[in-house]
C-alpha cells in the first residue's frame, strides 16, 4: 500500500493532467491571459477537488492547497498555449512547463499540507517498480489507471505534436516572414487577413513558409482562387467564374487522423503488453505502415513517420509495464 501522503500527491498530479490535456480550453478563449487563467483555474480546481472528495477526504488544508496549485498552474501554463514564446522551441517549452508544474505540486504539498522526504518519495517509487510487489487499494488503482491513461493517450500526442512543430520549422523562411509581419503580444495587433492575403502573392514565400506563419495566427487558412473567363461570341462581354478552394483543410484533417491513429496504436500495444502477446505488436506496426505505404517516397514524411512511431511505441511499452505493476 502506498503511504497516504504520497497518494494525495498523485491525486494532484492526476488533476493537473486531466485539466491540462483532457479538458483543454484553447478554443474557448481568444489567447488572452485573463480568460485562459480563469478557465483553467476553475477547471483544475473542480477536477482536483472532485478527485479528492471521491477518493479520500476533502478538508480545509487540501482545499487551500488545491486553490494555490490551480492558480499557479494556470499562470505557468499560459505561455505554451499562446504566442508569447512562439519563437522558442516548442518541445523544450513543453517539457520545461511540465517539470515546473510538478515542482509546484511537490512544493505546495510540502508547505501547505504535510512535510515529507523527497528521498523517501523516490525510494517508494523505486520499491514499487523494481523491488517488491505492493498491494494497492481501489483508490490507488484508480489514480494509477488515470495517470497512465492520460499520459498514454493525451500527453504522448501533445509531446509528438510539439516535436513535429520544431522539426518542420525552417529558420530562414520563418525569420523572413516574422520580420515582414512581426507578432505582438497584444491581441489587437495580430496579423490581419489582408496582410496574410498579400503575403500569398509575395515572391519567395512558399506554401511551407505560409504554414509556418499560420501556426502563430488564430483561425489561419489559405485559399486558392481560380478564375475562368469565357468570352461570349455574340457580344463583347466576358463571363467570369470564380472557384475558391481551401488548401489547408486537408493537412489539418490528416494531422487529426494521425493523432487518433496514434492513440489507437498505443492503446492496442498496451493491451498486448498486459496480455503478454509481444509478438502481436509487430502486426499493429505493419498494419499502420500499410495504410501509409505510398507516402514513404517522400523523405520528410518517412522520417517523421519513423520518429512518431518510435516515440509512440516507447510510451506504450512503458505505460504497459506500469499497468502490469498496478494490476
């Protein structure tokens, strides 16, 4: 059985993971600091308080700790959801932010709830995974399943998405676009639709450059306009037909499909690990590869596919072995 004080720490971690990855409000606000902090503070406080009330007991000390942690987490999480640090490495910012979230939880619990030994906490983790078999109560199993599930399905997807954003960046083109259309922290000074439209016709700015520019613009899209002019034979008049086609929708839909495919892949791998059917994992990889076979001629896609698959499989294998210890 895990010591009570450590179980409460895991509840705070689970509350953070659910509110940050499962209940993200990125479309509920216009990247303003006030709206983001308000939304995420309320969500994290409610989620953590419900977990504490359901699994353990919710007293005054835990309520105060939950309020402080939710407030600090909302403030710390804002930069990665906004354009505040758009020029920095997304993966470094993501990992650093999560480490800061964990530090806030451990520090607030130590000073607001109950002092504990970091060495003892790490020692309990080591014993749980590598030394002896622990008998967990139902509440501890629920916490373990919750943390593992969120990390497996949502944290891994977020990690891979941020990594691919960094890999797709072309520094020279990005620098040129940002110099021409600099980003500001003030929401009122965002790039206007006319500037984006003008940039499409600017020589030297490629589709990839526009995608990099669009990553920092809310609601960004690029459209292709095709005009067909027909001259009427019986008069001097001309008949014009205009066709407008979005060129970004397919890439967005494809990215979403890839995210869901990755989730299903990791879920299947975890099930196979728990069942001990390690040889069947190769079948999952082969099935995924078969659906994208024709795209392997593109070197960039093949490299991204390999990186994403390896990271996804690594997360799934680790989570599968963690679940074996929890069960």
